[in-house]
């Protein structure tokens, strides 16, 4: 699968958090997140391994009660089932890969 860059297809995941599925295959799915300063990603967990990279901005990412200040160029890997949350300190862009594929993040199919 190959996708060209587009400014379309973002959807609001939570207040101050937009996401766009960039590309996916049989085993992985890649998402871009646009995160507004002050947004909060509540504490949650899911069975998917989540590997991320901060393109721009600054966030506080908590993984299993350990707080990480994340700056551009930093990356992370969150094990499936690990509790995590985030506080967005500056407008940010993050790219994350999920495995296995998150069915809830697949683009809607149009007839």
C-alpha cells in the first residue's frame, strides 16, 4: 500500500486531538496525531503495541506511572496492555504505529 500526503481525512478523536490513519497493512497501522496545547489523553490501555515518534511540540507521556517529557525527535514503545496517558504541553504532531492493526482506526470504506 502507498499513500500520498494529503491534508484531508483527519477526524477528531478527543477534544484537542485529531488523528489520521496514514497507511496500514496486514500487521501494522500508522497514524498521525495533531495535538493541541492543553489537550489531555486520558489514562487507558489496549492490546496493541504502540511505537511513536514526536515530530514537533512537547508532551508529557506517562507509561505505567513513569512520566516522560517528550521532545521533537524522541520516540517510545508502549507494550500492549500497558496503561498510559498524555498531557499536551505545546501544539504537537506525533506519528505512531500500532500492531496488530487497530480495526477502530481503519478508514471508512465508501461504496
